[in-house]
């Protein structure tokens, strides 16, 4: 998955960001692109037409696209539309930044090894279907774990089973509740992803 260092004669690598919610991580990636991350965000896709990610992209002049069950009720048609959009934008790496839908088989096949995601725990711990967001933090606290963290991993057909690319440890503090732990893990997750992208594209 390494990308060669750009030269003045070679265009920057082209990224797509897929996001569903407020888009704070997507915004951070777009702001870092071209500076600490030697790549261009060429497309932002959301399954939520009102997502903050799309608004962040529009204000930065980044092309956007809404693809969902609303635009394509048939899952296979949606999967095909995703592949075509990414191919048309000449995307070289897809970054899931709070994207709450599973990618279809066509997309995963066309971009095998080229889709990355973050997970709010130290995979393989607390991963798998149904383990996302506060469910992860609640499970960590219920187990009495002394540490958790964040992972960047390759997306495959099964939830959270792709190769782990980077991890950051976050200690569980005495008295932590879900909200407190979530805040620290989310901060670590965003920083880890930005650092990995900066290292990957240089």
C-alpha cells in the first residue's frame, strides 16, 4: 500500500473520504492534505445527504457525492455506483472517517487493500460486528481493562478483521465513564489516522 514520494512531475495521490456524521475527522484530513499529508482529497462521499462531512467538503471546494439507499435502493446498484464514482475520480486510497455503512463486494474487490478505517480499540480486542462507538467503550469499562486505544486497519469483507496498520494506546483512568473514555479515544483515533496518512504519503 505504499505510495511513492511525489516529485514536481508527479501529481499527488488522490484520496476519497467516506463519512456519515459531523465530519470532524474528514475536515482534519482535508485541512492536512497538501501540507502534512502529501496527497489530495479528490472526493467526499456520504450516505447522509445532510452530513457535516459534505458541508466541510463544500466549503473547501472538494467534490461531494451522496450515495445511499435513498439514491440507490438496490444494494448492488449502490455498490456499482460507489465503484464508478471512485474510479471516475481516479482514487488511489479510500479513507473511512466515521462511515457507518458496510462497503459492498464490488467496491472491496476493486479497491482491495486500498480502503482504511479506524476503530476505537486495540484490535483484535473489542472488534467485530456490532462493536462500534460507545458499545466498544462500555465493553472496555465493563471488563475492567486498564488500557484501550485506537487502530488504523485495512477494510475487508468482515468487520475489523483486516490487517492492522497502526495503533495508539489510551489508558483507562480511574473513574472513567463512557463519555470520558470516548473523548480521549476519539482524540487518539483522529491523531493516529492523520499521523498514518502523513507517514504513508511522503
